[in-house]
C-alpha cells in the first residue's frame, strides 16, 4: 500500500526525541527520505439497516483521527444497509483499528477493505471470493443485484468515481 505500518509521528517521536535525533529520524523515516503523508483506503460494510448506522460510522471515523473522503450508504433488500466509505489514513494500523472498532460496534454481516490498488486479475479474484455462503442473507437473494459480488462491484465504482487518486483509477472494474 505504500504507507507505514504504524503511526510514524507517534511511535518514534518519544524514543528518538529524548536522544536528540534529527527531525527525519524522529518521524521514523530514514535520513533524506520523505515521510508518506496520506493514503486513501476504502471499506465495504453490509449491516442490518437501522437508525443511526451512518452516524455511528462517522463517529468512529472521527475518533480514529481519520479523514473521511467519501461515504455512501443505501438500503438493500432484507433490511440491509450497504455502506461504502473512503478514508485518508497515515498508517495501516490506524485503518485496521478503525475496521476492528466498526466490526465491534456495528455488528456487520460483511466488512471488507475495498482493494482499489489491485490489477484487474486480482480484482476479479477478490470479486469471486466470499460467494453467497459468506453472507447468509445474500444466499437466498436470488438476483445478481442482491449478491455480494454485485455489492463489491458497486463499492469499487463508488470509490473510484469519487476519490481523485491515480492508484484508485488505474484499473477498470471487470464486467459481470
């Protein structure tokens, strides 16, 4: 993904500043290298449709000091809500912590990162993974529009169409 694993502004500042190390080392970057600023990552959440779900997601995003770039939520059949969000993060652990918190507080049926950086072949594999058995409520849906693969395609399109980033627009979503 091209972002640090941990919070580079926090992990190294305490130990290095006491030793009088320079600014680059204090931020955890090797001397002479720029520290990565932000990376846009996205997730797909399918949860029981209830009042306040979107507000809860926004609240947890704010608590994790993550910038919300795009949020889309729409009701689906069987009282489900399909929520897609793109956020700017500075490290992978912050994004992972956000997903863990969302899983705990929203009790989703499906919560996945939308892998916008993958090439077309890898996206096809991601779309196929987690078929109808991964989400019991989708198993009996019967139509393509209610299935997990369709929701994943929709999530890719929402993220790619809304966030201006070269890494998010380099691959087209394969046709069904």
